[in-house]
């Protein structure tokens, strides 16, 4: 019995990995949903519609901050960075775990006062990318 289990274990692992490979590939529709979510985010940022960003985010995002805390952080970001002008793709990756598929996107963004690297994490729900996490890090100016 133990020999059979040992022989089956590598096969089961191989099947698990191969099934993940099919689901872990980012489809064109999923990638499009992520870029559309980032475009909406930046539009709302420039319009100072922080409550709308918060409302459109995944419930998991709401666990990390209240609407007031998020609006305060975004107001500080606007004071430091200014208006969003453009972004350039750094990376986009899909990960799959037991509960959901996530898309992680990193972009270098140019704002009117300084540049930063934004990190977005989205959960896919019914073809829509809902933000579960957002981080901004300043990009040091080049000498």
C-alpha cells in the first residue's frame, strides 16, 4: 500500500500542477479587465472621487481601511504626487489559489509633481477586476 501511495504522489502533483497551468495563464479578457480597472482608478483619482474608488473595490479591500482612512491617504497622495498623467507597464501576473484568481499589476506612473510605482492587486468577479490592494512607492529621480 505504501509503495502505491509513493508511486501515485508524483502523478497527483503533476496533475495538480498541469491543471494550475491552464488556469494560471492570464487571458486577454482578464488582462483587459485589469487595465480598464487601472484606467478607471486614475480617472477617479484625478477627479478626487475617492469614495467611488472605495465603493468599486472588492470587499477584501474594505477590511484594510475605512472609506475615510482611504480618502485621507489618497488626499495625501494627491498633495505629494499631484495629478496622474500617464503610466508604463512594469509587470502583470495572474495567481490562483483556493479562493480566487488574482491579477497583480505593477506600473510606473508619472504624476504632475513626481513619479511613483503603483502596485495593484485585483480579484476577478464576473469579468470585472475588483481592487483588493493598492500601494504607491516613490521612484527616485535620476541624477
